[in-house]
């Protein structure tokens, strides 16, 4: 797969939308002009007027059809559509790619500077999590919880940073940011997946005494039997 300037433009536009930082207006205008050039070329080659009617109209009016504007326009459109349509669209796409490439190079520093300011807080959270967490696997919540409240807070901040920098899934709304941290607790009030506690089991050993059997337990809660009248 060849990565073209058009692909980069799509990626940059998506990233700008996700981060919430608009692209420079001059860049947006240049990219729109490149798209408009390709669209105009593709539309132009599909136009073909009625050349026969234009020739007949010129003859009926006593005009030289060689010099008639309508005949010349329709003849040129027909020639381009039949012999040059592929070349025109290819040339338009090549020129548009060149314009996109030049525009991206011109504004690259401004784009990166604006993005750096926008994601600085999230970058700091991810860097802190990478340095402080006992594991880089954020799904390993058992290890993170066992490391204490500070580790859980770094985990929470990292999850928030990842969610804030990820595009929404197609057809689904973007997940809301995690709630603010509860004052004094050091951790977010958002639910954190906790490992289920293991069920206590009785394990006999040399010093333990097993409890009453099922039959003994049943007898202990059964009502006393009535004395027999024949006793």
C-alpha cells in the first residue's frame, strides 16, 4: 500500500477532530482547493453535449460551424471525454497530491506545536504511569490494586488519557471522561474492576475438627417427637 499525502491528510484531520484542536485556516483552505480540483476534473470529463444539434443549429442559421462557439465547445468536450478523460483525472489527482504535500510541509510545525499543548497533560499522565506502575499491562488490575492507592490513581489517570486521545467507535458515542477524584481518597470515584474474593473453604488438617454432619444438623433443628399414648 502506497501512503499518499491524501492518506496523511485524512489521518491529520481525524486526529485534530479527536484532540479537539482545529487545523490552521490557511491549511484547511489549501486542502479544500486540492479536493475541489479533483472533483472539477472528474465532473468535467463526464460532460458531453449534443454535438450534432449544435452543428445543425449553425447550418440552419447560416453560420460557419467551424467558428460556431457551441460547436467548438461541444466538440472539445467530446474529444476530451473520448480521448483524454483518463489523463485529465490522473493529472488532477497528481497535482492535488502535490498541493496537499506542500501544504502539510508548510504547516507541520504549527500543527505539532498546537497538538503538543493540547496533549501535554495526557502525556504527563502516561509517562507517570509508565514509571510508577508495577506493570505496563493496564488490564492487569489485580497487580495494580495490590500495589496500593497511588498505583490505582496512576492507572486511572492513564485510562483517562487513553480515552481522551482515542477516536470514538463507528456508530457509538464517545465515552465520557472519568469522574473527578474524590477529595482525600486519592482515587477516582469511577468503578474499578476488582478481583472477586475467593470463597472460603474448610480444609481438614491434623488440628481441625469437622463440624456436625448433615444428619446431626437436621436432628438439631427438628421438633421434638410427641410421646406415644401406648408408652
